[in-house]
C-alpha cells in the first residue's frame, strides 16, 4: 500500500535501508571497511595524523564516489538499461555508504551484531 504521508514514505525508505544494511553486514562482515588495502597498507606506514578511522572513512568515500559516478552515467543516459543495478539500487547504495561513514566517524563500525537471525524494522 502506498504511503499516505511524507512521514510514512520516509519511514518506509528508512526501514528498507535498515534491513538492507543489516543483511549486507551479515554478508560482508566487518573486513570490507575495517581491513581494506587502504587501511592495511597506508596504516602500516605509521604516518603521523593518519588514523585507521580516517583511512576507513576515505575508503567509504571512495566507494560512495564509485556509486556517484554510476548514478551520473545512469542519469546521463536514461534510455540505457542498467544490466546489474537500477537507479534506485544506486541511490540505496549511496544512502548505505553514508550510514557506514557515520558509523566509522562515530567509532561504531565494529560494534557486534545481535544474535537474531532476521533484522527487525524499527517502528
């Protein structure tokens, strides 16, 4: 059933993103953010002022930029059908990377997951 208010529409999108992010975390684990080549190689150099969190945030930004470029191409050529990812999927990925960046910035990216098998949608 379509949303009847803007608040409902926003809530629906945020609930979808909640489930998607939890499922992707289960699929990918924490290594895709915590132990990227950027973090491991540059982090091993011991440069002053370059923290792991900074490198993790740069890594998330890099992934965001990939999605931005993908979205730009999809919007520039609307008649071209994307074989593997829709415009909506790309927007969802951008939202997901923004949430991951906030988790990195807040030092919450490594928090353990609960043991429940299915993600609960917030009310």
